[in-house]
């Protein structure tokens, strides 16, 4: 009887531990954002609106991006970079040129991504228009728990109590 209770307790603890290690997203939540109406730094006259899905590990997140501009001619050059660990599930052009037209102010970009680990990932866009400048955007993609994973650096304190981060350095001494 004692062995059965111990076995049940161990299986219960292992079950709750494994459930805590993986977070499940029951229904994909939509994450929306825009730069329209926000402070715009000097640069290319481009705004972004996005919708992403908060999904579980290994599932596809649908990314819907709309780049908008008041420019009526010229080309918009877009470079796309995915965070490490985030994979495009279809052929995604890392660089594209979009011709701008007078009758069209919005330019959609759709693709799907997935990740094998929980976390908060970013799809980064660098948009440039000739003689108008650049704009950089980052679109968040939440997978599983959706928590940003930072590498923790050891924080030390000076004798005055100030926090400092000690980074490795290399010194080269050249004798003449």
C-alpha cells in the first residue's frame, strides 16, 4: 500500500512538472500593432500595421503586414530578418522591391513562421526609399509562453553601490 501511494505521488509530481514546462496556447490569440499616428522619426515616409498569431511551440503563426506610404512613385526596398530560432515555413524573400503607385497606398506582405522553443521573437524590417531615408520596424511573434529570453550577465557592484556589468575584454600590447 505504501509503494502504491509513493508511486501515485511520484507520477502526480512528474505530470504537473511536465505540464509546467510546456505552455499550451488553446486558441491562437491575435496580436495587433501599428505605427500610424505614433511619433515618426525622420526617415522614409512609411508606416506599418501588423497582425500576428500567438501560437504554441511548433505551430505556424500567420504574419500579416501592411506597409503604407503616402509616396506615389518610386520603389520601396524592404529587407526582412528573422530572429534566431524563428523559421519561415514558406519561401520568404529576405529582400524585396515594391513599386509604389499613385492609386495604391498600402502594400501587404503575408507569410508564416514557427519556432521550436517558447519565447518572444521578432521579425525585423528595414524599409528604404531612395532620397527619402530608412525606417526600421520590429514585429513581435509570441510562441508558447511568449517570454523574451535574455542571456543573463553577472551584475557586480562597485564600492559605492553602483551596478556594473563586467564584460570579457582582450588586450593586445604592441611593442615598438
